[in-house]
C-alpha cells in the first residue's frame, strides 16, 4: 500500500505474486514473507488484489486491526483514492460489431486493432522515437555496437540483447540526471532515481543515448575481460547473463577506479556474491539500480559494502541440489574449478585452455554413475555437483563406468605417466585422489564438499559454516535424466 503511494516507485513494484499458501520461502525453505492470515496482511500493509472490487470487509478488518488509528485511516483513504477507485472505474475500450457485420470486415478490424497481439519492445519504440530526429537506432545497434563484439575474445557477449544494452545505457543516463540534481541542490526526496525499467528506458533522450552508448560499448568489453579473469569464457557456462547489465554500467562509470587490484577484488566479491547468492534470476531491475551506485561507491572507497554483498548467502546444503546447468550456482562452481587451476586428468592440460580453444570440455561424474548405482549409493549425492568436475570427452571415455581405483590405473597408462603425476592433476580439481584409489565414496564426498565450500567462501568473502545438514532432496536417476534431457533441449 505504501509503495502504491510512493511517487518514486513504479506501480508494478507494489504488486507481489505469492504462492497458494501466501508464504514466500527461499530455496532453503526460509520464510521471507508471511501473509497467510488477514492480521498479517494488515500488519504488513499488503492489500489482496482479490478484494479490489469489493474492499469493504478488508477495510473494516484493517481499521479494526489498527484500532481505528488516525494515521492508518488516512493511509487507507489515500490508497483507496490512488488505486482502488481508479481500478474499479477503469474504462475498458470495446469495439462492438453487429451480428450482420461481414466476416471480411471483422477480420479487418481485428487485424487493425490487434497487430499480432505482440507488444512492441522498448527497442522498437525508441527506434521509432529516435527516427523523428533522423537517428537510426537499429543500424547503430547492428553496425556500431554488436559489430565491435564479434571478435573471439568477446564471444561471452554474443547473447547480449539490444534491450540489455539499452538498460545499461539507461542506468548511466539516470545516474547522470541524479548527480546533476544533487549538484543543483535538489532535496533528497525530490532526486530522480537511478533505474532501467521499461518506463525509464522510454524516457531516454537521444542526446543521452549518443553520450553514453559509446561508453557502454567499452564497458561491455571490459566486462568480457573481467569475466575471463573469473574463468567464465562462454555463454554456456555464464551464470547470469542479466548480471552483465549492471557490470558493464559499473565498469563504465567507475572507469580507472575499477582497475586497481583492490577494486578488482571488490568487484569479484560482488560478482560471486550475486552468483552464489542466486540474486539475478527473475525481476532484477531494482537490484541493478542499487548495484550501480553501491558498487561504484565501494570501489572508490566512498561507501560500504553493496547491498548485494550484504544479503548474499550460500547454504552448504545447496551443493546437494546443484545437478544441471539450469542453475547459476552450478555454473559458478564450474568456473571456480577452472579458476583453481583444474587440469585434464589424462593430459595435464589446463581445463581453461581446453574450454577456451575447442569447447570439448564438459562436467562429468568423478565416481561414475554406473559404479554408484551398483554400489547402492544415494542418487541425490552422486548426481550432485560435489561428484562432478570438468573433464574432456576423451578422459571421460577412459573413466567409463569403472571404479575409481580401476580407472586411475587406466589414466596413468593412457597418459604414459605415473600414478603420482595423475594424482597431481586430480588434486587440481579439489579432489583427494587417495580416497578415490580406495573407492571410498563417503570420505571423498565429505572432503570434496568441504573443499568446494572453502572455495565459495573465499570468493564471496563470507564465512560459510557447514552445519552437517546435508540430506538431499529425494531424487532418483529418472529425475536426473529428465532434468538433463530438458537441459539438452534448451542447449540444442
């Protein structure tokens, strides 16, 4: 209700979607919002849209809950006038066609009004707007923006859309408006907000686009370089494409202030907190608007930790639920293993080189699935990321379905090397080869989990305590195969 009345907040941000029991939980089951009763709705000032056309009873309950307090009655009246009355009296445009209207005429009316039933994108609307000033936005996007990213070193940017680019430009344009207002002494509550929602993008002026677009092109290039430093080389293993939007804007605005070793360390912390906190799925525009000033201020030493860093959490039990590339955290673990110096077990070649050059590397089981099934191991454990690591297709063929104690011998023979050398390659994956040689899955699993958590903790700059609550969700091989099939369908 308060968000509806806040002129600095988009109306759509005031609307929250809830599950059937009206209790919002994190993937760890923690309750973040509970509106399961009328009293809890009143206390939190959340009005159910199901009552929008008949609000009398809810109004009565609200006033009774707050004991007819004057402040709450004024809040209700303001909310009623600003939202409920316009909602109830909204005029829906209707075209009435008589029963005898010719079918051809009906089709023509539908064609004129519906235009395919697809809303025009922001990019299309701005293209039309800028065309009035004889600026071809589409040509600029194709020839001046995308064309500069076609070099192999920028392939991580291949899925950046024109809307993504516009959002980064809009973040900088709105930040500049706010800075200008501060300089002019505008009161805090009257300052324009930083944002990149649809409304903000549609308000982007041509002069602002021409000022910031070339800078943002370079910002995305710097973002690609930064991601390579984090050992993210290809979109297949990019945790969040959406995080590129604030990253490019941050690197553009911060400029040289983002280049020092200390600033790069901070930027990496923000990045990995976003990945392992899984904060960039769903609607993210509000987070983008916080990230730009928060992170730039942090890099410059003028403010504390960004909100994204503060709120990010990673539960140790989450490792047990990471099974396919559908998860950003799964892709994040893959990148951290590359960053840790993971080598191919057979050749000793750095996995990052294989991944970057010919893309023949993928994530495979360490204790093979066939062996685990025969040994009666829990599918929820052996199918998790804890029992997986990046390997080449050739190395995985040698492993096959054999016990680790058997395939370690095969790997040494294929590598024309000693078991000790192969063990060294395996350790680069945060794996204990001595436990593999004993086929001790339980001890291996505990050691690998601890090693991965230590790595995640270091990248996030947060202490992660393993409470031992590692029982995975009930999961069998059929479930995993269905997930992997769905993932392959997405990829191909």
